[in-house]
């Protein structure tokens, strides 16, 4: 595990392999360990970076709520710290929201997007509220 200081908080990440860079972003409420198996398989042909978003895993929390735009800026700062100009960037679920925000602000740094189990619109209250009829 590695750390980089971004806007006064420590961001944790793993960096393995060599080749084209693949930056993978976890969903809620997970952390970078979500990508362990994919990272192990893909690090044979790619440089795989997995990151704990602020407030998750081994990354520190910031004051107040973290926005998708803030976390997208964190990814750009991480890439800067690692001297990465462009990357294939993938996100799962909420990580996809962060990746889409990254693309909105830093499209020139994206070689390709990988979006898994995510959507372009923010979740609505019925999607985020627990359902009384949900199976247990």
C-alpha cells in the first residue's frame, strides 16, 4: 500500500505491473481491495492502480461531504503525483459516478472508460432508501 497527500488528506493506493495504465475506482461502501483479483490478473499486461477514495479504506476523510467532482480531482492529483498523463479509467457503481465526473473535467487524460454497474444520472431517493419490501 502506498499513500499520497492530496489537498491535506492521505489517499491510499496500490500500484502494480507495467504497461498501459489502468486506474480502477471502487464503489460504495467498498475500498480498493474490491479490485484485488482483477489487479492480479491485469498487472501482467498493464500498470494497475487501485485507489481508496477519500473516506474509504485506508484513505483519510475530509471535512464535510465529499462530492463526485472532488473525488475526480483527487484522481487527477493522484495521476499527477505518479507522473501519469493518460490512463484507462474504470469505475464500479459509485466509482462510475466518479469516473464520469473525471471524464467531464479531464477528458484529455482518458484513454478509455470502463463503466460497470453504474449510471450517468445520480441516484434518486427511492433508489437510495432501504425498501420495506426488500427480501432479507
